[in-house]
C-alpha cells in the first residue's frame, strides 16, 4: 500500500478540481469541454492516471486500477449530472425568451380576396357559361357607328340622350354600353351565336347609384326561332342562382332602339319575397336589367337575314347586381377601395 500513499490525495485533488470547474460550467459546451479535460481517453487527466499504472508494482495494479476506475465512474456520473442540469437551465431560459402570451389580442391579418365586382362578374360568367355562352371582350374605345348607328341609333335619334357620352373625337368615343360588342360579333360570326360580353362602360353620369365608369355584361343569342320566352327562361335561372331559389322574373314593356320588343326585367324582391319592403319600395319587384328581341334592322346591319334568324339580347349592370345582392346603398363604395368596407362584402 506504500506506493499508494499519494493516491488518496490525488483522487481527492482531482475531485476538488472537477467540483471547482463545475461551478463555472454554465453551458452544455462548457460541460462538454470540462468532461474532455478530465475524461478524454487519450489526454484526459484521469486517463493519464491510468497510464501511470505501468509504473505500479504488478501485485498492486489491480487495486490501483480499481481506485482510478472508481474515480472515473464518479467523474462520469458527475458530468452527466452537470450536463442535464445545464440543459434544463438552458431549456428553461429558452422557454422564458420564446414565451408566447396567448392572452394577448390576436393581430388581425388581411387575407386577400376578390373585389365584389369581380366576384359578381365571375358568378355571372359561371351561370351563363353553364348555359353554353362564350365570352367576347370588346374594346372600351369605340366608334360612333358601333356604339350607336349600327345599333339603330342614328345621329339625330332622341335615344342618344339616354346615354350622355364621352366623345374622344367626332368619330371615337368611350363606349356607353357593351351592346357595341353585339355588332362586332354579328359582323364576324354567323348564327348560331351565344355570347356574353363583360366590360367597362362610360357615361357622363354621377350620383349615389351612378358612376361615370361602370361594368356591364351583355348577352346575345342569335339563332332560328329565338323568342322572348327563351330570354325569360334564361333569366329565371340567372336570378335564382344569384338571388336565391324562389326568385321569379317579370317583363315590362320598355324601349331600346336596338331591340323590338324591348323589355325591362324585374325580379321578385328577394328581401321580402314579394310582400313589399324598403328595398323594393313596397312594390315586391326590383328592376334588374334591360333586354329584348334583337331589332330586325340591327340584324340587317350585320348582314344576317331577319326572316331566317332572330335574336335576343340583354344587358346586366354588374355594380347594380352587386349593390342589390350585398345591400350596398352607394355605388361609390365599390370604387373607393376602402378595405374596411370591402371586407364586409362577401358571400
Ligand atoms: N345597352 C342597354 C343599356 O345600357 C341595355 C340593353 C342591352 C338593353 C341589350 C337591351 C338589350 O341600357
């Protein structure tokens, strides 16, 4: 045992050094480095002690080895313990830093969505596309001929006063109605024709329900034996899909130069069901669009024989449809891009 005289002290000194070092170990990295310093299999302090075994007399080696192994086991346990303590502290610290206060009011995020005009426009397109209509998009700048003359509204026709026009020159103007597209389609295509023409139109008109720029959706069907009943059948489907199942339509005589007969189409009030309310001004009916049987003169202007073919046409105001559908009182709300307002308008 003589040879071991210094061993107890040495072991105690190493334990003390480990404890001393442990006090400053404030991170997983520090614990790892400390462990390496004492326990590295090649250069660690304890490994060095193992190496010294060679100089120990053979009969004492077993005892020496046992003591050093005991120290090694103790040190391993101590570092494991230190490691898990530091890890726990680090985790607690991270939790503290990344803590989320779930009682705070949530930040409102704005999910993008389509503008009500686009929504209605797409709904209308879906409805009429399901009946076989295809899209024709005309141009916003038109000639006087396509916007008026070919639509049976010559220069001196009083019906021109119905639509205050923005003229760009004596010949060119901003189209006042998508009906101008009818002429382009009938000039270029032969019946059967079934087109839908959505787009912007312009009129010098400005109040709560009128805007100088608004959107229309024109419908045109030309074929053999087209009658008003075809028009009403299609519009019945349209109002039921847009305003609800029980909605009905009613045709009232009206006047447009390019249709004969012309009608104003009403639908039964979807707010009161026809009993009479504020929306329908007590009548039970709401005016929704203008339509009619294509005037023979218009067919002739486009080289289509009116004795062989007949047509129907209708023009829907998209803003008006949106205003009715969503209960909007002022058309300007649709153009002001106020997200607070637009957010409330949805299906
Ligand atoms: N173009 C007409 C208007 O703007 C609407 C309409 C279209 C009427 C088609 C009849 C046929 O008022």
